[in-house]
């Protein structure tokens, strides 16, 4: 596996927000979002180690944390190894709760009861929406999250339209691109359009540390 970093922190967003989580960041990404805060995870100049699945499992286990987030870059570019990793973790200890943060371009080819997905559907302002696979709305289960990161009312309109056109069992989250749109604007939009199934989230790591720091 090509690994950028493995570290312990709190989950900054999603349904485990604020809870201790071990992060595994895998190398490379298949798109280039306009607002990317993890540019160091891809490209020829990025720094990464090639490790065996066994070595990655050992590093993760040392943190003694049952919440794991596998992120990137785009982790499903290494899907074969990711499947091996989650199965090995679970065989070692069935207490693991594993979130895979994926960018919405790839429909996963596997299902495991101890794995759930956060699909980050890219909005027009990302300049990457053309690469999204709408199949993610069909495969998402009640355990999965579909996240919209918005910069503008135009993005909110697009989110509204996508949700109307693509019924899903996934939980819907919306969050602002830091500094681009006010949380209050999103709330006003949710009220105006009565978005009962949408939950606003603010990335708390941006409040705790440097807002321009790398994402978790
Ligand atoms: S998918 Fe994530 S890592 Fe890839 S360019 Fe977009 S924000 Fe950056």
C-alpha cells in the first residue's frame, strides 16, 4: 500500500465528530478539486511509503483505537489492498469500526458490515463534478454518509436538484468550504427549501487548529 501518513486525532466531521479516530491516508487522487486541502497526498512530489498490509495493520493497532478512517487522496484507487486491510483488521479484532472516505468517483465493489463509506459528492465549485458517479446514491446504505461540500448558493441549488433526482438510503450531510460561505446561509437555504433529511456540519478541526491546515 502507498501510505502518506497514519496518525491519531479526533474525527472532525460526520457521525463520529469529536471522537478519537485513527487516520490512514493513502497516496494519490484521480481528481483535482479547486479547494483541496490535502494536495500533499497526490502528485509526483508527494511523500509516501510503500508498506505491506501487515505493516499498516501493526501501525494502526499500536494506537489502540477502534475507530478507523481510511482517506486520501482517493483510497479506492488501492481498493484491492483496502479490502485486504479491513478484513485483516477485523480478523485481528472485531471491535473495529471503519469509515472509508471516498470522493464520489468510484462505486465500491465490496460490502462489509464493519465498514461504512463517506461519499464526498463534488459540487460545481470543485471543478470536479463531471467525474462523479451517481451510482453511489443507489449503493449507499443507511450506515453510509453522502457529503456535499458547498461554496455558494449555486452549489446548494445543485445539491437540492441531485437529492431530488437521486433517492438514497444514505445520510445526507452538507458543510461549507471554509471561508467561502457562511453556515447561516446554508441554514437559511435548508429552512427555505424544507430540507428535512439534510444535516449541517462544521469541520471542528478547522476551529481547533489552523483553518488552513491539512484536512482530516
Ligand atoms: S478528492 Fe480530496 S484529495 Fe482529491 S483533489 Fe479532491 S479534495 Fe483533494
